[in-house]
């Protein structure tokens, strides 16, 4: 009985984590304009992955530290 519960829990966990990966899309875009609270992005050919009204998460590129003497 304990093995059955463990197997069912594992199956549900794997199904839940794989479903979120399917919904996510990624694209590299460039900011072309900023007006008040509106940001315009140029995604090139990757724009077809996105639709109007979709909520997106934006991350800025991390700049590498320049080490010197």
C-alpha cells in the first residue's frame, strides 16, 4: 500500500512539473522604446511565439564584473 501511494505521488509530481515547462516560451528581445509605463520590444522571428495580452516575465542581462588591479 505504501509503495502505491509513493508511486502515485511521484507520478502526480512529474506530471505537474512537466506541464509548466510546456506552457513556457522564451525569446531574446531588444528594447526599442520606452514611453511612460509602456515598453516596446523587438523580438524578430521569435515574436510569433508570443500573443497579444500574454503576461511575460522580463529579465535583464547580467553584466560580468571587470576585474583589475
